[in-house]
């Protein structure tokens, strides 16, 4: 049974940067070894509907045609991953906005805003620079994937 568009697929993965550094995984032991373990996270296979936009395009495309138990290494360029960084997603906010909110800006920290999550990239006497680009934007990513289960999509009743 091969993965087709619309199927619900359960899979494990290890995500690496081009230099081999692991940035994410569904395996708890690998996360601990790589120093990226998050205590509040539940490790284990991830489930997603394939071909419907739940996954980054490069992953979506690569899972199609795989079978249960099959392992594959997928290289995802930025265009098929999180895109290229965009200048229009980097904005300056007056530092007084932080002061009004009682927040001490810290360079490199992530903050939640009304517009989503941003990373503080610079702080001056007058402004705080916020970067709303995804942290993986502009990066080529490599995923080692293993299919654990496939739940076939339910056929539409009006299709022949």
C-alpha cells in the first residue's frame, strides 16, 4: 500500500541542517543525544494528511509513493520548505511599546505578538527590530523519514 494524496500518514523523522546538525526529531533518544530535547513535548510518530498543505511542500511531495516501513532521505530546498527570508517580515517597533507593556526586550529572544511569533534581532535606544520570518526560512533541510502507518483517504461519494 503506497501513500497517495489525501491519505493520513504516520511517520517518524530526523531533521538536519546541511552541516548535519539535528534541529528536530520525533525520536526522544535522538533529541536527548542532540541536545534539543524539550521536556514538555510528546515524542513519537507524527501524523498528517498528505498532499493537502499540512506539511511543507518538499515533505508532502516526497511522502507520496512511500510504503509502511519504508525509509527515505529527503532534501528540501528553501523554496519547498519554509521559503526565503523576506525583508517585509522584519519591522522596527518603538522601544516605548515594550516599556508600556512592561516587557524587557532581549536580543535573540522570541516573543508572541498580535501578528504572530517574532525574534528580536536588534535593540537600539529608540527601536526594537522584530523578525517574523520562520526560523528555518532560507535553509536547505534534510529529513530521514520512516513511514509507520497509512490510513487511506475515504473516497468521495460523488466520484466514480
